[in-house]
């Protein structure tokens, strides 16, 4: 137990890619969200052990969602997903309480390393 993950990305194929990496390695994806607002709702609903959160999304971006999730649960474990060249946003995210970040395009070993490091 204890490996329940919420995957947040506005691109369905990105969610599918992460989900694929996670499920093949014994993690359980308990919910998905396509924007920050959904992410917060799903977080409350499923109370996952970990969230992978895209930084740039419509409606509400990942950093704002991260801050809101941290208000709900200050121990929330969130890993940010960013495209290349979003260093400034990554720094903001880490300051807002993100545990780690992974850069797209996703590499399975890097995703798993970040998750193992965060869940412990």
C-alpha cells in the first residue's frame, strides 16, 4: 500500500505516459486531473500519497494548485512536471513546497527516481 498517485496534466497523452510508467512499476494511479482546479478537487477526494503536477495548465496553473493543495495538507508530496526552459517556474514551485521536478519529455528512470525519493 501507500503508493497512490494523482496525475495532473492538461495533455491526456502525457497523463497516459506517466500512468504507464507508474503502473508498470507497481504504483497505483488513483485519479487524474486536467487542470489545477480539478487537481485540488481530486486531491481532497482521493487523498493520494503523491501528486505529479504539470506546471503550465489552463484554468489554474500547477504552482497555484500546489499552493492550494499545501493549504489543505501541508505534508502533501507534489512533484512538478515542466517543459524545458521553465527554470524560473521550477524555482517558484520548489519554494511553494514541491518536493522535486521532472522535465518533459519524461524518462521513466527519472520519473521513478523522483517518486522513490519523495515517497521514501
